[in-house]
């Protein structure tokens, strides 16, 4: 995975955390992603659930901030 992120960075892709909301053992992240040849940045949302020893045990892509927050609430 580190090699994949390094490859993205070398090709100009940038990731910036735009929002982080923590609830219990889960965190919802808003990520702004940009790349020079795109018409503009995009924002994606992911929810990470952590288990023993702070390891990610589940990752879910979300279509909006609201759906990410609903997962945290529910």
C-alpha cells in the first residue's frame, strides 16, 4: 500500500484530510484529492473501524459526508 501511495504522489496526486469525526472505535474522514490533469479536486469520504491494537478491521467508502456520519451514529 505504501508503494501505491508513493506512486500516486510521484504522479502529482495529493491527498488532504478535510474533515475527521471520531465516534467510539470508528473515524469518518473526508479527503480532498487533487491531481494536475483533473478539472478540479474531488472529495471522498471513508469510515475506518478499529479493533485490537488499533488495527483497521473495516473500511467503508461513502458517497457523502452525511452517509459517513450516519454510519458513525448507527
